C-alpha cells in the first residue's frame, strides 16, 4: 500500500534563504514597497500604493522561499513540492509521475537521485495551465541523470504564469540526491519517469515534499 500522505512542510521566512533566480521579480517589488512606505507619511498617493505593494512583496518573499530540508533515504525522492496529479504507465515500460505545483508551494526543484547530469534541454512551447492535458506542449526543460538505476528523465514544465524555468546546473554536473537543481517561477509541473521494474509508492492526490517524499517502493 502507498505510504500515508506527506504533510506539507511548515516553512517560515525566518532563517530561510531565497531562491536563486528570484531577483528579476523580487527586487523591483520590494523596492516599490519600500519606497511607497517611506513616502506614505507625506503622500496620500504613496500611502494608497504602499498597502498592495507591501502585500505583493510579502507574497513574493513567501513564493521564492528556499528552505533547508533533511533529505530522506530512498532510491528515488520527489523532485518537487506539490500534489501528485497523475501516475501513468509509459509505452517503453517506464512510469511517469506528474507533480503539480501551485503558487503556494516551494518552487525550487531537487535532484531525485544521485548521479551525473547528462542532458539539460530547453524546449520552447506554450503556457497553458500546468494541470491541463495540453500542457504537454508547454515550454519545458528536460533533464537526464545517469544514476545507479540507469537513465532517469525529469521534466520541468512551465504553467500559465510560470514563463521562466531557471536551471541551476549544467550538463556534466555530479549531483547528490536532494541537491537543488533549478527553479520554476509560479504555478507549474514536474514529471519524473521511473525505470521499468521500479514500483511507485505514492498515489494520485498525495502531497509531496521535494527531497523528503520517497516516490518509489523497495
């Protein structure tokens, strides 16, 4: 039987690093909030801007949080925070596990296994919501890892808002299981393909935590 659902981590902004690749969105938002707050005592217009600007800045800080994680033991761990959207047998014998990430999730993705990155390929495409079937044609980054289980494929898929995927590491990089490998800005999806013979130990609707939730079974 699949393990019980993994509880979502109770992240806090206190002592939490911010994700690499956040600056183009975060810096202008925080600067606007700070400037409007500084001028709000003398300007009614600045005061009107200060409240939504500060709320947006706080939301951005929360979205781009990148908490430390105690990496779990297991052959394959989740590369993403989110909810298992689908589990689908593939024609070549592999099993695809699709994880949907809402804007409330941490959007830093992690290596599902230790190994060497053999390919990082950016593929242009559309930007329909990541929970739609048509998202198969969305902009995405396809990763391949050479691991003890052989070649592992992982795909970061952009959503309707997430129009930028930021890989952190290039081809040829050796990674440890749970290492940070990239960021998807805003709502999106991550697919991982388990090799033939590797059984899935999560179920549709289950919450996952990157680096913590094991998705295969011994």
